[in-house]
C-alpha cells in the first residue's frame, strides 16, 4: 500500500555576516519599522543587527533601494540600541559608502 510521506523540513541556515562588511544595513520589518544597523547574523527572516537605529521618517519619496544607495536627505532616527533581534525581516539591503556616511551624519533627538 503506497504511503505519502512529507520530506523533512530543512532547518534555515544561520549565516554570519562577513567580517569585512561593517557598513550599515537597512532592515525592513514585516509589520512596521525600518532599521539601520550592522548585520550580525541572519537565519531565515530572523536578523540580528548591532548598533541599531530606528529610521522613523525621511524626506522625499525615496524607496528602500535609494535609501541604501544614497541615504536619506533629511531624516529622523532613534538613538542606537546595542543589539536588536528582528523576527520578521522582509528586506535586507546593504548600504553603500555614501549612504553609510549619510546615516552617520543624522543626529538623534
């Protein structure tokens, strides 16, 4: 008698961020929130980032890819948290050097 078996589910692999890449990364959560920080590790949609700042507003109609490429013009960001574990990351974008400099220049209120 034939039986139908489901193959065992694969465990998502935990990927450590490359040591050479210390540029900020833009992380977008599924429910809400856009974060900028240094990627520490990633496992599926779970992302650990350090020196994390919440980007809660920026000027213009810049999309996420543009934020990661050139950074925001005028923006508001929170103060940095030492480490944040995002459980539902939808988008992970590494920033260019220009964007990293733009994010670093934003003063937290």
